[in-house]
């Protein structure tokens, strides 16, 4: 459980000789406390008490019309839904989660300066089981969403979201807000191989798995394994065929599947795991793991400790497999060249550096020429320029698939009437199919095909007119702003669920696992490996990645690899010691930012506290980043009116000599950064088995200029803070994104 942050901060009075520091968000001396309510102040002597009146945040007040904002004019539908779902109206039969009906008690309330309001009621942050065993986390955390599903969404959200920035206006004209929801992809999203990999993994987990699941359902029906279900399908089909009602029946079936979810399990039985059904015959088969399936919705049946983990690992291996094939193809790895096999084994595999290996191969074969040199750079530049549209197209396909899935099966608090909207579009088509003959369909289709083919000049003039007078007409008629408006992607859904918990001062705990499930998954994996070793190994193609693994190998390469690993470990440790020396002697900022980036895995686990405090360094100095529930500015200063700036991110060093604060509402950009670079992270992970890289986060914020009455009269230049070696970085970023009223977009 998290400890009070006030007990970890040395009081200011411990150093009476030091000069008071002027804090732009807080005067140095607090006022005396009234007798009716007191609380221990996080920035004063814990032995003394001062009153902290709860003042409405200035961010909730419109400067033109000073009335509190309501859900009707919230920045997006996500904010409005989160605000309304945080304090739900109890209805009979409606499920409400622990994060929506928190009851602060002395056992789970984190006491800080935000614990007491003006009326004396407790308003502290509630710990719902952060970093606790699965059995100690309440179920469900959010009504209508099982914890396992919630944590699956959060896991994938953490991997997908890497860099976000605020959207300036809530309109759809160039703002990135589509369908009244934020967290869309920016039009100028930068390309990176890591983002391309993430989008391809999402494509696998959504589109590929969905299509293969549908194919296996059809194959199961065709196999006649379930004779009653297949017989019913067969009889219905031929009755409709004899009555010329195949089209109306198909549309009616589609409408029923949309508006009445139980028909999905009746018509397509999900009883068997996906890995035990053959996609060609529909018959039962042994999973690829060779043992009983440990997961239900994965193609391999691999064991998992939480639902969705096996599919995520499959997606990771799916992309890695494509990468291995691409590298081998680029290097031109042959299998039928003349040479000594024993000598070839001693030569390093050129696929480690695909481009260089391909060049070496061309030089050896004599195919290196002037034309190749002249075309190499333009072709590579064109490929990198074309990679960004490909990355965005893959992401758009995955987003659309997720939206359709969430429209068919809405998750609270999003509207449950979306399926009826989709069915309403199909209903006129169904009614028309009862009277329209096939001849009329063919005649109308050929007519419109001819009109489209021969009216190109008129179509071009019409498009030019629309582009000139309605420049955003394509975005306005897109599915995101029409039929699927306010239907979220999985990332938007996760952000809304996080906002619900933050609106109720009960942050959602990070994904956790049951120790029993972890042990069972490990035993399942060991049993599968034992059975795989016992089975005869198949004869593989020489180009197959596992071909060399199946051949008998000598111990010399293993010894050489061990020696290389030992040398790499020594080099990494030397670099780390050098960074410490540079940071201490020359005060090098890059060296200071790398301090603490590599830590023992056990120490990192013990340092994780949350949900309020996160161990982090700033310019190499050890400290803690704390998210305060709210913060009053101007207390004790007669010249400055007291006001609440809302939640604040406060960093303070361990010795209490350095600190800064950023109001969450002023944050404009959040970017996750690697603590040691992606190459260094790979080297550290391979050479130092007991250590891991602790990553960083960059926060860009604005500093508003206010007059004596507290009104904003201008803004200073953008400033940024770089927190390194952040323990619990994913959780801290999720909280910062979901606490304020910003409209985010991925960039």
C-alpha cells in the first residue's frame, strides 16, 4: 500500500539557515488554521496543522460566463461520459465498479494535503490495490468491464501510446477530434519502425485473428461435427433458396446478429478453443503447442496468466517472423551455393546487417555497378517516404476494426444503442430486398457503372466545387463522424475508463496476475516443451530459421557466445561507471540523465509504489514525482487571491533542496523515451540478466501569466521537464493523460 508522501519529505524547518525559496505556485508561509478542520500539510512541518479549504479549480470556471462547466460542454464525449459515470445513478440490475462507488476509509485513503475539504469531509485519493495480488483487487473496478478485460486494454494501451500532444480546438477542422472523441492519430504523425511494428501487431490481434476466427467457424459448420447446428443451417438455406428469399434472409440474419448478441453464440458456437479447430476441414486437431490449449482465443493455444497475453505474444512473434524473412531476403541468403558446410558454420550470419550483407554479396558476385550505386539512395529514400502512409494505413484499418467491434458490443459507459443505429441502416435494405428482383439489381448496377465511367468531367467539377467551398467534406462524411460517431477505438475506450476512475479520485491499478495462474502457466509451458522434445523433429527447409537449431552443434560456438557476453557485460558496466564519473566531475547533462537508467530488477519492483508517488530522477538527482489531487495557489499571500489550479505534478529531490510543480491542466505534450536508447536497451537486456532499463518521460507544458486577480493575461514560451529512471512510468503517464480536460492526439 502507498505511504503518505508527507512522511517522506523533510520539513522546511529542518534547515533554518537556508533562505526561503519563492515558489511560483505557492507562497513560502502558510496561514494559520481555523479551529474547525485541520490536516497535515505536505509542504510544511507535519507536527503542525493548517487548514486547506477546498476551492473549485479555476479550470472548471469559464472566464466569460463564471458558471461551473457541465458535461454538456465538456471537451469531448469521453470527458462527458467519464464525469457522468464517476458518480452513477444506481439502477436496478446495473453493475457498478469499485472505482465508481469508492468509500474512503482509513485503510485505503492516501492522506495528503487534498484530504480535507472545506466542509470537513474526506476527499483523498483511494488505493484500489496498486501492486497488490490479484485476490486483493476488487472485482469489478469499472461496472460492466471485467478486470481481466480492463487490464488487457491497459496493457495494449501502454504499448500503443508513446507520444501525445494537446489538440488546440474541439472542432473537427484540422483538430484531430473525430467523432467527438480525442486520442486520434495526427495527420503529421512521424514514422518510426517501432510504431510500424505496433500497428502491425494491432492488425494481427484484431483483423487477422477476427478473419481466422470467422473462417474456422465456417469450417466447423461445413464439417458436420455439430450435426444439429449444421443441419439447421442447411435446412434454412435450401428453404430460403426454394422461396427466392436468400437475400432477405441474409440481411435479416445480419440484423439479428447486430441487435441481439445471444444469436452469435447460438449460430456460431464458441465452445471449442480456436487452436483446436482446423481452418480447412473444421475437424478437431491438436494445438501447435502439442498439449491441451492454455488459451481460448489464440491460434497456438499457448498458456497465459491473463486473457489476451497469448494473442499479444503471437502478434509479437508474427512481426518478428516477417522481419526475419525480410532480412534473409535482403541479404540473399542462399542454400545451394558451393562451399564447405563446416567452414560456413564458423562464418557469422550476414542477416544481422541486411543492407551491408546484400552489398557484400553483390560485390562478391560481381553485380556491383554504377547503376546500382546511382539507384540505391533514391530507392531507399522513396521507401522510407512511402513507409509513413503504409504505417498510417495499417493503423487506420486496425482502428476501423476496433470501432466496428465496439459498436457491435458496446462497453459501458458508451451508448448501448449503437447496434440499433447500424441495424437501422440495414432495415431499409432488407425491406427493399423483399420487392427488388435480381434483374433490377443487375440493371441498376450496370446503369450506375456506365454513368460513373462516362461522367468523369462532371465528377471532377463537382469534387473541385466541394473542395473549394467545403474543404473538410470528406472528413465530415466519414464513418467516424456519421454512423460510428462517438464509437471508440480500444485506446479511446481505455482512456475513458481511466478518466472515470480519476474523476472519482480512485486511479485504476496496473495489470496484475494471480500467483496460481502464473505457476500453472509455467507448468503448462514446461510440459509442452517436454512433449516437443520427445517428438521426432521434422525435416526443415535449409532457409528455415530453426534448420540450424535442429542440427547437432559443437560446444565451441556456445563458449564463444559466453565469452562475448562476458565481454559485453564488462563493457556495459564500464560505461555505467563512466557515466557516474562524468556526472559527478564534469556535470555532463547527458551522463546525469543516464544515471539510474539501469537498475536491478528486484529493486525496481520494490521501488514501485503508486498511485500517487513515483520514484524519478531530474537531471540525475534522485527524487520522487508526486501527483497531488489538487493544489491551492496563493495561500498566505494577501496580494494574490487564493485559487485552486487543480491536480499538480510535483517533483522533489530526496534532500528537499530541489523541487518544481506543473499543473496538470498546463501539460501540452507527453512523450515516452527510452532510458538508454534502443540499441543500449537490447545490449543491457542480453548481457545483464538481473538488470533492466528504467525508461524516461518528457513533459512539455505552458506557463500562464496571470494578473493580481488571477486572470490569464498571456502565456510564456513552452517549457519542458525530462524525468529519467521513472519507476512506474506507464502508470504515471496514464494518470497525467486522464486527469485533466486536455484533448489529446497521437503524434
